C-alpha cells in the first residue's frame, strides 16, 4: 500500500516573512482559502480557512521575494506536524504545509487549472 501526504491550495497570502537558513531563503506565510456555500435557510455563507505554509527557495519555484500580502498563490506540498513547549509550559501542536511547488498567479488561472 502506498502512503500519500499531499496538499494543494489555491488562495491568497495574508502575511509573508522571509528568513535565511543555511544560506537559503525560507518563506513562512499564511494563506487563506475561502469557500461559499448555502446554509439550510438558503443564505450564502463564506468560510475562510487560514493555512501556515513554509517554502524553501529552490529551482522551479516562484521568487519568494516577490510574494506579498494579497498575492494569489497555487501551492502543492505535504502536511507536517510539530510540537513545542511554550515558556509557560503548555504544549502546542503546529500544522504546516511544506511547499514542494509554489506559483504566484492570477486567482482565476489557478481555479481554471484545478477544474480541468
């Protein structure tokens, strides 16, 4: 049996912080995805989910330095969970998406490519 850990997001960047690690650029960003659906009363409901994404600069990936708040992005990657202990002793579980590919694009282009 083959195991699969794959995520695909098309969304909008909320915040993006660039750092250097081992001579490579790393982007840590929040990405919002939004769905719209009708509730039982027929009223439209908009639900936004925020995702934590980590992307390492590598060949074939968008220039991470050009990503900013409001950028439309298409990301594929995998889920990664980690745990740490805060200074007050509480354990925190963090879920991040480690990006394999990242493209900055027009949102309509992303949606069209997913539907086809």
